[in-house]
C-alpha cells in the first residue's frame, strides 16, 4: 500500500495543466467497440482506472497502438468474445466501475454483453438498474447470476424505443446511447444526463456516423444506423481536477494559474467556489487564483441565512467536488452547510478533518455544517487513510495546508483519478514524497 509524506504549510506558485477527463475517458474508450475501424483518442489521462480499462479492452482483443503521451489508436475488428465468459474477465471487470459501459456497445454490435458487478469508490449504493432497464426497453433479455454477481443482456437485434429514465445517470445514459445508435428505428431518451462528457460522447458518435439530436439537453433522439466508422477524438480537461486545484490554491493561500480549462464546459464550478469567497480570474482559457493573503469569506444568502452548497445532476454542481468544497470551507470566514444528496457515504471522511482540528458537525450521512477557522488556527498534521478518490485528494489538500508532516496511506485511491499527482505538485513547490 503506497503512502504520501507531506510537509504542509508551504506556499505554492506557478502553473498547472489539468489532465484529460477521467469520467469522459471511461465512456469514450468503451465506444471504440462500436466499430471495426480505427479510432484515435487524444488527451487520455495516465491514471489507474483508465489504464485498467485499456487493459480490459486489450484482453477483449482490441488492437491498441500508443502514438505518444495520452494518444492511442484502437481497432476492435477481431474481438475475443469468449473472454466475456472467462474468470479473468470477471476479475478484471470487478476492479473497475467503468467496466459497466462495455455492455451497451457489445450488445449493440454483437447481440450480447456481460459484466460482473463492478467495483469503484466505496461511497454508498450505486445501482445499475438504469442501465439494464434501458437495454430491456430496447428489446434485450436480462439475466443475473446471483451466486457470481454476474449480469448479462442478449438480443439478436435491438429496436428503438421511448424511455423515461428513472434517474439522470451519466453512465446509464452513455451506455443506453451506445446501444441505441445501432438499434433499428428511433430511440427517445427523456431525463437523459447532459454533462459535457456525455455531450463529448454524442459528438464523437455523430462523427462516426450516428444520428443523435438534442445533444446537451435532457431529451435525446437517436435514429439507429447500420454501422459506424472510425474517427479522431480529443478529450476535455478534467473539471474535477480543475476544481481540486482551485481549492488547493485557496487553502494554501498560493498564487496559481490553471491552464487550458475549457471555461465553457465548467458549468457552475467557478461560481460555487466564488460563493466561498475565492477570487477566480479568467485569463483567456486559463484560471488565475491570486494568493488569498487575507483569507476568503463565505457569502450568505441575501436574507442573511447560512449558505448551502449541494450537488445535483448537470447543470447542477458536481458531487465529485463537494469533498473539496467542504475541506476548503474549514479555513474560510463564516459557515456553510454542505449537502451531499447523491451518495450516502461520501461525507464519512470528515472525521479525518476533525482530527486535524477542523470544526465540522456531521448532521447525518448527507449533511455537514462547517465553521471556518479564517486561518486563525491552522489544521494540524496527522496520519490518515484515503477512502476514495475525491476524499483522498481533499485530505491531500488539507495536509498541504496543515502545519507539520502528514501521512496519507492507501494513495492508490488517489492514483485512480489523478495523474502523477506528486510530481505535478512538486513542480509548483509542494513538499510531497511517495513512499512504497
């Protein structure tokens, strides 16, 4: 189990460039299964979860050529479908939440798709019903082996259908879209997720020959086509990483520039950080965070009541940044209620922040009230364990701001979502060492 040793309390300075988007990569990589032609993808992040999915695709028989840093060409023209029934696939699939998104493309192109119950962050229940209910509406037969936790869907030919999703699931919408593009007839998906990463998937599929309209809205209409062709696709920068660096700059009172952020795809992220009193300057397509020497003050609502920051499906605020928001609020001037609606175990990491001296009241599994220190009392260094990707990077931000030397164990969780994070942080002045 890997460990970070962090000497906190140091000012950072310089520029940092966000990696390609993890959550986009998991969708885009699965889409290469929809065609026998070559698909080139650029700006792929070199992180554990993405590399596991690339390995899974290679085991399935996808030909993979690395063109350079973050650039790969994929060709799924001779797949080993027997791999889907193997013990190795069951093991590979369980290690990665994103493996669920191979099912839609395989079902659409080959008439069958299988997956073991996928892994991922331990942040509460993350059900798969939306995915499979969508496949069933398209005409697939569903089966589930309870002993092995193994799911399967099969259909000789999918047929377009109208569906109202029970939740605006990003991965569920992506999976159903990838199945529907090769279905016979028209598919209408209402209450579809509309995150920028899903928009990227739809735009890529349209370049491959799909007919998807309503991209960017919660009503998608898909006219099925017989086959798709190759394309080249470049992924967006990772908005969660961008938000993490905003929080890091504020918490360490450092001057940082975040390069090439794709401002138009950030949604409410800059505005929510501004509500905590953080100054965010737009410079071209970069974000500049000045050193907050006097700290930052949380805005109350106009009637004077305490600010609440909560998550919601896009264009609401992403749940993946609530852990960072909560951590940054511990040194703000004022108080805020953080309401995590979408995952029931994501706030349990706050006990580590409380151990560091933060003033946090965990009201219930979904809500925490943070009373900021206003930098009058710094967080104290401690030893902790990263429970998941986003809590892990939040604890890392806390450790970089704290006085003394902190230790974070189980950093494999952080590596799942952040590329070479220790090297990149050292480049802007952080004192962080990786110990295996």
